[in-house]
């Protein structure tokens, strides 16, 4: 049964013709799609990852992607992509999201730092789900029309290999070690295993029940494969490549599946029964069933595993589930007909170190002290933003070509500072504003930065200066 037919059977007629048309296009990716599709290519670029983990949601009726900040719940961008976007995947460093535009046979690359589409390029015939190796050097893209899994080089956006896979391959997953790719053959109920060292199929696993999505547990020892027609999730032992059990979800038409970062729970999205089954992976038992919106089709966890975002196709929104108590805590509007989502990882920490120098510049009438603030990023991640403040003691004043001076405080900002890089900011204090003969200490302190700064020990630096006259100035 096609996705379109299943939703109409379980939930009544679709409420708009365009929605049904898009859903039929998407369902064609899970049947043997045919035809050659072309699109123009554009250049590619790469930026920093977003400040907060961000959900990127493909809106299949709009040809767009919604970017939603998972900390604030705000939609921070709506990004035009190709026609009929069906799947999205983030690179492991979070700097880019790739979107499959199945209707046009293209992929779109999104720079998550700027939330702009930097390239749309032909890729196979009917690209579907995308999965990246942990090192980010390769993406594996299922293509049911081409009967293949195609390999993407994200550095060049080139198709570097095509691995023959029969049986209409549509869904893929990569294990945490990056050594295996698992792909569902939706036409003949099998899961093929691809060795990433050779990019060849090394095993084929029979999985009953019309298999669809796959999730791999963090240890790489188990696969969880949804079965549309059986309303089950097959659990596969990856050491033996055999199904060890099939778990009844308690719902109808299970589609998406996600495993928690600690591997203790699997979350299964049931399209027609409009709920999510929560499975305890230690006992292989369903421990909760969470009602969500109409026609849920995909789900993704935040990096900390505390929230599950579920795309509700017919409601044009996401349900947000608190995984601590398995309850929906809110909904977030998307574009029309959301069908897929991916959540970017937490950016790696950036340790900003602050140093300060004070250089006396004596003068009969215009003596001054020049301060040089240096901010160094010790990594490991890029510093997206940072603020260093230096309060002045009365009656001091200051001027600066780089920083703002207000309310007795010098405030200096930095942005997009790469690991290992340094930047300087300068400000000047006229001797005329000092109390002569008195020691004046200026302390520069990192007061804010993103991502997290793990080391507070190097966040501040101070210099003390004493001016006896405008010609006699001492700093230490």
C-alpha cells in the first residue's frame, strides 16, 4: 500500500489537492520510480554550525526547509530548495544540511551558519534518504529509481561511486564506526549491508513486514527496522546479520525510528494511528505510546536526547516530546506538508583566552595609555561569538576604534574566530582623565561567548597603571 493510500484509509481524505500531489510524489520514492531528472548545479560553500541545535524540516508542498532553534522554539529561517524535498541530513560537524529534492533528481546543500542554500546539483535519478559517515567525508544517498546507493563527496558535491542495490533502495543508515551502511530494499523486504572500505554489498538480511526506516544503536550492535505492513519493528543483530525479534508497536503503519543517544530507547512513529511508540531496548517492550499530530512521518532527537521532534504531515507542524516523561510539551508550526527533519549537533566548545597589555605614551599635553586586548581561540570549535568587557574606574574615560564605550565600560566583540586564531581590539585612556598618583586597574573579562567556553581560568586579564604626571606613567 502506498503512503498516500494508507493515510487516506486511516485518516480520511487529504484536505488539499497540492498536499496529496506532493505525498504521491514522495510515495513514488518508495515505489519503483522511473525517469531521468535533471537540474542545474551551483557552487558550494561551508560556514560555522548554528549556535544552538537546530531542526531542519523539509516542507514538501512548499519546496522549502524550515530552520527551527530547538532551544528557543523559534523558526529562524525558511530556506527555498528544490521541488519536492523529501529527506534531509546534517553533516557530522553541523556546518551543512543536505536535502534530497526527489522530484527533480537534485540535492541542495544548506550552509547552517547563514541558513542559505549554497548549491543545488543533479545527483542520480531519484535521491532519497541521506546518511553521512562520522568523519563527514562521505554521504550515502539511496536512489530507488537507479537501483543504487550513490556516494556523495561533501567537499566537492560530486557523485564519486554508485553501489548497485536491487529491490528499490530508499532508506539508509550508517553505523557509529562508519564501517557499515544499511539500506532497506522496500520492494523485496531485505536490508543490504555495505562495507564502506570497499563500497560493496557484503550481506543481505531478510526482514519481513515491508521494511522502511532503519536506526542503528550507538554501540552498532543492533538495527531497528520498521515494518509497514506488519506493524512491527525488527531488531537485527549486526554481528550475525539476523533478525532476533520483532516488536509489535501497538500502532498502525510504523515509518520512522530513532534511537536515543544512550541507546536505552527507540522511538517509532506510527503514521496512521498518529502516535509514537517508545521501546525499552533492554526488554524490547513498548513502555509508552504518545499521541501526536495527524499523519506523523518522521522524527529526530536533540543531541542530548531530552526532546523528540515529530513531523506531522497533515497538521503542518512538529510535536515536541519530552522524553523524560513521554509527553508532548508543545507544537511548532512548519511549512506545508513536512516530511523529514534532521537536528544539528551541539557545536564543539571554544576556549577563549584573554590577554591585555598596557603601553604608556607620555606627552606634555596629550599623554595616554594604549591598551591592547587579545582574544585567542584555543578550540576545539569555532567561536561563533564572544564578548569581553573592561569596566573603567571613575573618573576614567576611553576611546576605541574597535569597541564600544558606554556607562563606564569598554565592550569588545569577536565573531567567527577559528580554532588557533587570535584577534586584537584596542582602546585608549587619556592621562587627563586619571587621578594623578593613584593606581588604576583595568580588568578585561570574557563575559559571554558561544559555543560553551570550558575553561574559566583564562577568561580575564588585568593591568595596573599609575601616572604621576602626563610624562611619568608606569604600567604593570
